[in-house]
């Protein structure tokens, strides 16, 4: 669960959430993504960012107002 203050959804907070999500995706399926990128001649960083954005939908957010 991710706790957020509703008044603090600035770009810095969004970047922090994306960074945490990237680390999460990389730790869970980084080797599979790298293998897929090599096999299909794709950019690993772009794939990682796309998966990190999709991964954000799996988080449970709690907004404190």
C-alpha cells in the first residue's frame, strides 16, 4: 500500500512513484524484460518504463486529506 498526501502530487512525487515502480518491476522481471528486449530488438529502458507505468495500476493508494 502506498500512502500519499493528496496535496503532494507534484512532478517530484510522481517521479518518485515511477522510480519505485521501476525498481519493483526490475527486481521481479528484469531478466525476462532484458531477454525480450534482446530477442525483439527493443530498447530495454523504454520497456522498463512502460512496465513500470502499468505496474502503478497494481498499487493500492491511500490518500490522506
